[in-house]
């Protein structure tokens, strides 16, 4: 079982209030969603959701687990976004070959704000 995927499914089930809605949303089958929840309950050796034919409600343990999962998944998403952003920032040496007058009038005035935006870049003008 992929614990993070199961946590994502679990949080969506609690938020949506339905296994079927989450199955449609994620492209999974309803039994697959149910298996994710069952595997979490087995892993943690506690019942997380009480189910009836028409309703599902988180148990006290399930609600606590949901709140913690929500925080953990938000942190993981933030970390992932931050890491992706860092990978897309340009770095290295940028060599610019222009006439001296053009460099002084057009490049240098814009260079400082550009350097602040991309601190990993080094310039060879």
C-alpha cells in the first residue's frame, strides 16, 4: 500500500462524504477506493469510518487522522511546489555580447533587477 496515496484518498472521502464521488473524481473504481480505506484501517488497527448504506461518518480516530493527514498532505504539496520552482529557476553563466553603448544604456540598467529575480545566474557582459 502506498501510504500517501491512501491518505489522499481518505481525505477526499471525508471531504466528499462519498466513496463513489471520490472514485469518479480520481478515475478509480469504488471498490479500489474502499480498499484504500480498508488498508489504512488495517495498517493503523482502528476503524476510521463508520459506513451505512446511505452515510459515512469518520470515527473519532478517523477525524483525528483526517486532520493530521490534511496538514501532512498540505506540507507535502507545498514542498513539492517549492522543489519544482527551484528546479525551474535559471542558473549558470549568461554571456551577453553587445556593443558597449547598447550595454551601458539598455542592459546594465535592467541587470540589477534581473539579478535579484534570478540570483543563481552569473553574467559575463
